[in-house]
């Protein structure tokens, strides 16, 4: 049996491969990125060409006298180291540190037994010398009468005269010894030579002290000093006789004015500072001894440039400012040396010249060669 079979063969369907799809996607992404990058670069270039609005200030030199504030303490103008003028054991101590004493007040006593014994001995010697003088005077008068009557010799008369002179000398010596004994007895009491405040005490009751050994230190009443330890470089920049404003640290409302009274000629080797004493004529009652104070003084005027603190930027970690080139309307960075930082301003010592134009606002957006537009120009 024959069969005529006819079969129709359809062509196979073609499906896109994964590789082709990926390639097309990459191509589209690359084109899009390129277009976006080109657009950004054009936008950045356009923005870079646009000038940045800034404010400027013309550099001008001026006299600058900075005020320096230092911390010090109130001290007495005069300090007295009090000591006994004779040695002995301290029997009484009648004053202590911080106590105010009047002139002549007894501060301490030493045991007076030795001095009292010396006084009694000196008194006995004086009595004996007085008796000897009386006897010698009577003998001399007798010899004088006898010599006039011719009943004695010239030798006996001269001997009586000599004995009288010796007795008189002995009496004078005894009187001097008695005065010294009385004085030494008075020295067993230590008295304040002037009114003031006791700032230090070096002995206790029962302690044996030597003559001239310091017992108390008294800060005399009267004018006061403010004492400061000042760096040597600052002393060199300070005027010869500046007025110093003294302010109480705990209460700035309490103020006084003084003048430099004494500058130590030697530098403290430990701190490298120099002690400066400022005399205060009328010390307020609120500034007691030892009070912490602030001394403010102006230094010698020096040429410097004052700029707003907004003008200051940094280059490699060092202070710098933006300088405007008027011929091109662009800016360049210039390093500067800062002398001091004040409230709202900085003091430039070096790095700028008079007449230069410095950016004082808008500098945070600048870069070297950036074109700028000065705010307010042409108005």
C-alpha cells in the first residue's frame, strides 16, 4: 500500500541569547553614563567660570597696643621678720598666723629666769660700787683736809684721789651693767614693731630659740603690692611706667590702679619668669593679703594689621588669607603671621602689605585662581 504523505517542516524559532541581551544593556548604560558625565563636566566648567561673590577689605597698617592680663597676688609692701634679741626657752606664744596685731603688742615671751638673775647680780654690783665710791670720797676729803693742815703726805693724798677715781669708774661700769641687764630682761618679750598681720610663725611654746632667730613674720599695714611672675619677652614689650589695672579675681567689680614699682633684675631659672611688683596706692578693703588678682596692662604700640577673623583661613596647617588680584579679578592664598587673636579680629604681624585687598567674607568657597565678584562694588 502506498501512501502519499506530505509533511510541512516549519523553520525553527530563533530566541535571543543571554549574551546578546547583556551586551545591549552595557552599550546603553555606557552611552547614558557618557552623556551624563559630559553634561556634568559642562555644568562644572560653567559653574567654575562663574565668579563667587565675596567681601574685601584694604590692608592698612595701624598702631596696635595689645593689653596683656596676668594673674598675681596681693602682698604687703613691707614684711618684718621678728626675733628675740636674747636666747632662751619660749614660755608663752600670744599670737598666731592671720591675727592682726597693733604696734607694741606682746607676741611671745621667753623664760626670764636667767635675765632676772643677771639683773639682781648687776644691782648688787651697783650697790657695792656705790658704797665703795662713798667710802673713797670720804677718804679723799679727809686726806685733802689733812694735807691742808700739814698732817699727811702728798703721796697719801694722791692715793686717796686715785682710789676715788677708780671707785667712780666702777660705779659707772656697774650702772651700765644694770642698764644692760634691765634691757635684756625687756628683750624676753617679743613685741610688734608696727601694726600688721602675722603671715608666718616659726616657733612653738617650749622651744629653745637663739638670738636673732625668726619667730614671726608680720606684713605691715599700709600700701600693698600686686606681685606677678611675668615672662621675660613680655617685660621687654611693656612701657617703662605703665598704668596697671588690678581686678579682684573673685569679684571683678573690685578694682584698683597701680604702677610698676619694682622689676627683679634676675630671671627665675625654674620658670623663666621675672617677678614684677605693682604698687597700689589706695588698696580697696576687698583686696586682702593673699587675694588673687588680675593685672591688665598695655604693651608698647607696634605696627600691625587688624582684620576680621572671617578673613583667616589655613594653608598646610598654617594661617593664611585670600588676596585679590585687581588686574585679573582672581584670588591667591598668602601665608601670614598672626600676632594675637582678639574678640572679633585677628592681628597680623607679617605677610601682608598696605594697599592689598583681602577677602573678609566668602573665602570658604574659594580656590586658587578663582574669579570673584566684590559685594557692593559699583554701588
